[in-house]
């Protein structure tokens, strides 16, 4: 399974912050926003990544993330010159995907808690897997309608009259048919290739699985100034109470076995003195005391 992080878009809802840096490079408490979706996929066992962003922002992501080798992964980069829809990312990354299945995650979607994504990725075989999350404002999202037996029967993008309160968050698992499906799409009225239309095609084929995220999973869409602040407050609260960091790729790579403890310590020793380094140094010391079982 390969992983795509879509970190494009104009970020107009975060203006004027996005005049300084891309939306996905904005801080969510103590880390850049892109660290959080990256960590979700690393923790799910994905090692090969493609990050897609605008031509002007791509060098900043490359400077931040490099080739990924410091975390035992690989990261390639692709340009999305204009906002052409989420599904366009699958076409842009076609050569990266090759003959493999792929997980696509949106760079401004933050997830905390639960093990739904590692389990879904580990058990993925064919077709498509999307997720359903209960929200109070489904009209802002792609919405899933279920029948009396709990089976998905329809998908609709930002409906005026939602048929359920279950929205589709920004994580999608696809088999290798997805590139051909994306290439066969027609632009919507917004002029974009809609990811909902990709999911509709898998639904039509009878190969779409929908997994409802449990109440133990938090989903935050940090695309507005208010939601960005809320996400930062949430992360700060959880980290302060639990003494563990969220969205920490170094930690996820260590737990996944992508880094040995020696490699992890060498990585930490190269960081400047800061709270982030202190946390990772304490983690290394704890691993030495009690051991660490790789995921």
C-alpha cells in the first residue's frame, strides 16, 4: 500500500495566514499540520509517500520533510498547478501509484484515537474503503446514506438536504482500478474532479466498503481559522493530560519498526534544544527501560 498526501489548494478560508505559508504548513499547536496526516499513515504501516501541493508551496514541503529517510520512509513530490479536485491527485500520482493499491489522505484532516486506519489498511484486499463519521453539519461534506441494514446506498457531495448525518472524512483506500476511474471522470459544476464520484463508481460496482468510525476517534477538519484554533487547543489538551504527543512521525516510525532505537536516538540528537526534542529523548530513555514492541 502506498500513500498520497494531498496538500494543495489556495487555502483562501485561512487568508491572510496562507499568504505566509500553505494551509498544511500552518502550526497545529506545536507541529506543522502536515505532520498529523503523515503520522497517521506511518502508524498504519505505509512507507512510500507522494505529497502533492502547489508549485509555489512544494519547495517548502521538501525543505520540511526531505526525502523521508530520516523516518525510514520515502517521500516523492508532485505539483498540482491548479485546484482540480481531490480525485485529480490520483491522476497526478499515477506513475507513483504504479500497480499498487493506495491510500489518499487530505493534508488538512486530523485524526486522533482508535485503530480504524491501521486495521483497514492491513486488511485491505480490493475495491475501495471509505469511512463514515457522525457530524452535526453534514451539508459541508460528502454524505453517506445507509439502508435499514446499515449498507451504504448513496453518496452525495455537499447536499442541501443531507440524507444522513454521516460525513466522509478525508481518508480513502483504493485498489489499482482507481487511476482509470479518476481518468474517466467528468468535471463537476465546480470544475473539479470529485472524489465522491470516484466513490460512487465503486458503489455502483458493488466493491465499496464503508466503515463507521467509533466514538473514540476524533476527526478535525482544520480548514478555517476557527477550526485551526480548535485543533490546536485539542492537541494541547490531550498532550498535556496524557504526556504523549500527537502527530509525531518520529515516534510512529519507531513504534512501527521503521527506525531502530539507535537510528531514533541519532535523529533526536541532531535536533535543536526544544520541548519536542526533550519529549523524544524521554521516549528513547523509556524504551531502554521497558522495551518496545514494534507494531
